[in-house]
C-alpha cells in the first residue's frame, strides 16, 4: 500500500526521531515497564507503529471492502449504519414464569433479541425431579422440563418478531424442537423463525464439560440439525461455534481463534461426510466469541477471525456462496474478568469489552451484569448492562462508521500477527489429525491450562494488575442485593412437571419415544421424531434417556 521510497523516508525519520527526541526523554524519565505486551496473547507491543509495520499489506487481498471477501472490515456493506447489532442480554433463571417476566422487562427496556440461559439439569438432559437435579433447579438458568415450560417462557412474545439465542449443547435438538413447537402453536411459519442454538459439543469436551453422549453420535445429532434446519428453518443458525468458553478457561486470543475455527472445520467436515453440500448448510453456521479488556487486541482478533474463515471456507472447502464465507458472530463480555471485589468496577470493564466487540464488528452482543461474579444478575444490574450497549450505540460514535480502526498501523499489524499465530496453531492441529484427535490427546486442553496457570501466577506475583484485587484495594465493601433461587422455586417447578405428566397422554408419549428410539438405532434424521416427542409433552429427561440408552454416555478418559 506504500511506495518503497516513502517507506525508506519513514524509516529514516523514525531513526532521527528516536535519536533526537525519544532517547533524551528515555534517559531522563524511562518508561513504566521494561516490556509492554497484549493482555492475553503476550505479544510484544512496540513503542511506535508506522507504515513500515504494515508494508506488506495488500489492501484488496487483506482488507477489502465491507460486505466483500475477505470480510476483514465486516460482513455487511453498511454494518451499523444500516442496522445496529442485536442487543441480546443473556437471561433465564428459576422458573419459566420468572424468566418470562424478565424477558418482558428487557424487551420493554429496549432489548432487541432474546438470549436463553438454562439451568444445569436441563443442560445435562435431566428433569427437575431427577436425583441428579437436586439443589440445581433454576440456579444457573431457567428450568425447562417439557414443552409447557417453553410455552410459559414465551407467553406473550411473538416468535415472528424476535430472534432467540439458546445456550444449550447436548440437548440442543430437544430445546430447538420445543421452540419450533411453540412457533407452530403461535402460527408462525417455520421459515420465519430466527435465532441460534449453541449446539457446540467439541468445546464441551475441551472447556465446559456439559456433554452427554460420545462424540460420534453427538456429531450425528449436529449434522441432523444442519440438514433439518436447512429445509425447515433456514433463518435459524444451527450452531454457534463457541470460543467464549475456551477463552473463559484461560486461552489466549490467538488460541481462541484457532481452536474455535478448528472446531468449525470439524463440523463442516462432519456435515460433508454426511452427504450435505457445503453451501446448503454453511450460511447457517455462526460463531460465539469472548470480549476481554484489551480493546485493540480484541478488535484485531475479530477482524483476523473473519479473514481466516473466508480463506478456510474458500480454499479448504470450495464454498461458492459468499454467505458460506462470512463469519457472523455473537459476543459476550468476559465473565472471567469480573471481580467480587469493588463490583462497580465491573461496569467499566464491561463497557470497554463491549466497545472492543463493536469496533470489531460483532453481529450481536451480551453485556454482563456487574454482579455476575457473585450470583445471577439482578434486574437493576441487567438494566445497567443493557444501557451500556445503548449508550455505546447512540452516544459514543463508535457505530457511525464502518471498521473505524482500519488503517491503524498498530491494529493492522496486530491483526496480521494474530492471524499468523492462529494459522500456526491450526497447522499443529492438522498435524495431530484434526480437533477431535487433538482433544483426544489432551493437547488442546494442555495448551489452555498452561496459559491459565501462567496468568494466575502473574496475578499472584503482582506482575498483572487487577484493579481492586491485587492493587487499589479498599477495606470495606458495601452490601449488594443478590438474585436468589430458593428451594420453594425448585419445588414449584417439580410440582409443575408433575401436573404436566398427570395431564398428558402417556400412550402417545410412549409411542413417540419408541419411534425416536427406532430412528436413533437406524439412520433417519432424528429431528422430526424429537419434534413429535416434545409435542406429546415428553420431557427433556425422557428424550435424553432414549438417546443415552442408544448412544451411551461419554466419560472423561474414554476415547473421544
């Protein structure tokens, strides 16, 4: 992008500046640290960046224009000038009635999309009355046992007017089927349903552990969802390939990119092996990334990931449809950065993380409540988190131009560096036989664990400052209102489940579960059978148990 003679002149000018202006200042005052690095990746941050640092950049090949390959500058031609990102606060706790109330509150406050959190029993395919569910019902999200619960959650919420993201993995097929069933009841054509299911099992084996089945049947369920939704719900994103939890486990920015895209590669290959055409399902793939504190590193991460995915889809998989090459992603601010000490500081952290996501071109965004290091967020804290997005959208100017950091010598150099490091990691993954094999060998997990250990050691040694934790501490903290889910809430949910079981047609339930069992033992697409089962008010646990009996359960240490 730069004339060689101009670059020579810039280099000479930089040398003169260093000798005549910089060195005398360094001799008198020095600098705050011997070395400056990016927040998580540890890449050296140079004192000054000039066109010489991006001398090899080819504008059309490396940057291009928004809405065009390689999508570095954004997947849409107008980005936020045309439509703001979807403001999708993560919500769901206790009973379906409480979650419905919170959803209506958030929509009244200006939220533009719904995001559904499920409690741990639901995530693991257990009903609220199961022994394994005791003490956990409604604690980390809403308890969903049957279609009746989903009907309650979306009471008064037209599914043709909102999009809904569901953070659910092993039982994703069941919760998607329930959402489709509610849409059918509302008279919403399936092709109008919009939203996302996370449905990302590989990252569960790596970082989060809410898996049920072994990888092979899990991949079958995922590809069945791809095929079913391509025909039935073409506006619904069939997977949200998640780097968020990988980053929460301790990964660097480059590792987050590499391992997330590596999982994406594995899913694409599984779908191709199942006989699907890449351009039939790839446009419905979506991604889910974390936003940490280093604004420039995070913005560069998002830009690098977009460019990499476009390259991977074209060169590795031969995708022709431009939508197959577009990396569209949701972002959540970093829960792992929130502190229990001086929790008001979390509002500031979240604001900067949200800024990084917007500067990086996210399609939707969740901002954490300040109290999430302690408990589920209160109504007041989710309102503040939503207002953070609204102020960013309407008052900051960050949404007024496309890719505002483009052309920054620092950001472009950092984007290139993150891309190079992430591709190097992907090369290593390929050498190990792909992500499934690398996970089986525990290589991916070790990479993340090593970084997490190093970062924690830096905090304990005082080399990494966490404001309010190991620096700038105070002796007293004011008391906070905490959102609680009680034993009475759990019992109400169990009573509700009992009522549904008493009222349903048990013979119909058994027939639908038997049909699902036959399909699982064969090679039919499972989704139509799961939809039929949930419409008969079969429970999450009953459907999951049919698949457990057929597919078995994954245990750590077994072959992945």
